[in-house]
């Protein structure tokens, strides 16, 4: 069995829990509170800026030229998405102030940056994979279930269910399988642990947006 298949199985229960979260169920129905969506978009913008740095670090540490290029392209893609958020949703929903990163947002980005800088590069690649793969699967799930008429979140839903994004995700999956082949079973297990942890942090990111999570102090 390929490493990515094993990793997906290891994270599958968390994926299922993500699809049933109130944030995603209300996004599907088009009933999600606008303030919660605004909080999510503002935090995602902060997330993407750091995510792009993590991808750039991995690009610099990758062993194969093609992987260096691919991760550099992924990093560029994350910046492009972040700019699109600013040009589109920030305007549309009237988001003007820059909020501090929420505890969950900060924890997630710091987790990825730490792995990107310090972990074995194959483990760092495994840690960023859920950002691609979970989003694709959740995006497809939401797209299939959505209430299409007058859903204010239609545009956002279309982005992650689109074919362009599917191609990027396939490439990220392929790279992880390629690098996993040169790893020992113990290293592959560390990759799986990083994948599952990042999947949990995806859950926490959505949960924190729904709660509009604040710092206690
Ligand atoms: C919390 C959070 N996790 C994943 C994504 C998805 N995503 C956005 S840009 C990009 C890579 C483009 O090259 C990916 C996978 C997100 N937006 N927010």
C-alpha cells in the first residue's frame, strides 16, 4: 500500500468529523453567520502567509530538483490565494482591520514552520499535505452537498472544488509517495504522525473560526 493511502486511512476519522462540523454544514446550507465567515477569512489570510513560508522552506530543503520547483510553485500559489482573498473577500465582506492570529491559527502555522525548518524534509512534506488534500476532499464534499440557490459562499466553495486545485493536490500527493519510498518504516510512521497531527489542526482551525476564538488574556 502506498504511504499516502496509509496516511489517508490514519486520518480518515478526523476527515469525517471535519465534514460534519457546524462551520461546514452551515456553509453548505448557506446559513453560516457572516461574522464567523469573516473571522475565518481574516485568519486564513494570516495562515496563508505563514503557510507559504513553510512551503518555501521545504522547497529549499528538498532533495530533488523537481520537488524544489514544485514546492516553490506551491508557495507562490499560496501567496496568490492570499492576495485573492484580500482583493475579493476582504472587500466584499468589509474586512478592514488586521486581527492578531487566533491561538489555533498561530499554533497551526507554528507547527508547520517548525516541521519545515527542523524535521526531516519528508516529514515536513507530510505535515503540509493535509492543507492540500483535506481541503480538496472537504471542498468536493461541500460542493456536492451545497444549497446552490442564493448561497453567499458559492464563490469560496467553487475555488476548492475546481480542477486547477485538484491538479495541485495530485502533485503534492505524488511527491509524498515518491519521497516516502526512500524512508524506513519508522520514518514513514513519523510522516504519518505529522500528517495526522496537521489533519487535527485543520479541524481546530475550522472549530476556532466557528467559535471566533479569542486569546484569554
Ligand atoms: C487553514 C487552511 N488550510 C488549507 C488551505 C488550502 N490552501 C490554500 S492555498 C493552498 C496551496 C496553493 O498552492 C492550499 C492547499 C487553506 N486555505 N486554509
